[in-house]
């Protein structure tokens, strides 16, 4: 899959991500799709034990998978959580 970021950069998930990163990213895309709110979304990935979170430095020097997740956060940012509204 080619993921296009708002700045025009493109990430080829097949070539630039490991299997574990792709699998984790797919889960995060599902969470975004079902309507998790921003805080709940962040709580799902900003934790030890997943293939993309390496502590606070992850946000300062984001790799390709993190750049995609941060873009998902941006998309979630202003919208109300569908789960909180009772539709998810």
C-alpha cells in the first residue's frame, strides 16, 4: 500500500515497514475507522510493547510507520468520537 501524507510524501508500506509494523498499522487504521477518540487512539499506540513506540524520541524522529499514525491522529483530532456518541 502507498500511503500519501499531507506534505506530499509517500510511504510504501510494503517496502518501508516491517511485517510487525504493517500489522500494527492495520490495527490502528481500524481503530481510526471505528471512531476512537484521540486520547483513546493515542493510548493504543503510545505504549511499550508495540513495534513502533520507542519512547518519547519516537515523536521527535518519527519513522515511516509513526508518520502514518501521526497523520491518523491529525484526522481524528477535531472530530468527535463515534464511540462516545454511541454509534460505534
